[in-house]
C-alpha cells in the first residue's frame, strides 16, 4: 500500500505573506539547494582567505636587520677565544651573545683604549674601566677588529703627561 507523505500546516501561518515581498521565493527542495550553495560558497571564501593568509606568512622574507638602528661591536668568545664583529641594536644590553664559531652564548663586548688603541676585555666592570696597558680612563666600545697586542710603550696623553704614571 502506497501512502503519501503530507506536511503539517503551522497554525496561524499564512503562506501568502511570503509572496508579498520582492525577489525570488524558493520553496522545498530548491530552497534547500539554494541555501546549501550559499553556505558552501561562504565556506569556500573563508578557506581562500585562510590560504592567502597562510601563504603571506610562509612566503614572507626573513626578518632583515635594520642597519640604521644597529652599530658594530667587537666581541670575543670566553669559551673558544674567537674574536669577530657583531651588530647590536641601540637597546642591546643583553650580553653574552651567541658565538658564531662554537655556538655557545659566551661572547662579551671588547673595549678599546682611545689613547693606546689596545682592545681588551675588562676584568672588572666597576664605575670606571681603565686600560690595562696605559691606565687611561678614555676607553669605550671597540668598533673595529684590531690586533690585541699593545704598543711597546705607553702613548702620552694629549695633556702631555704620561698616561701610565697614575
């Protein structure tokens, strides 16, 4: 025996109100198909936006060091003794740096005497750092890689007094 399915009519619902507006009216299976298409198109659009964002992140070039905000310093590894140039930014106060030769975080900043041009690693970072060769207090960060061998004799200071006679 073949029975026909029938829909219940909602009490108080008037189907004529659906036809009072403008535009197309989708009823039954065509309405469900139209709704599924709209949902699938929306999901496909979201998937494309997500794929574009992922490609943007993955294909971005690596972070480039801004040379305008950095300055060169000479560093020496306390582990392997390697001396090389490193670029640090103006706010870089976090030492030791990672060594490019041995890979350990043991590179400290070298200092340079402005009088005898000796590059050295201070043993004590007190209030004043003095040159171990000539005793001058005119020292600062080493900016060029030079030899660590000091000159044979201490260089006189600009005032005409021997710098080592302190």
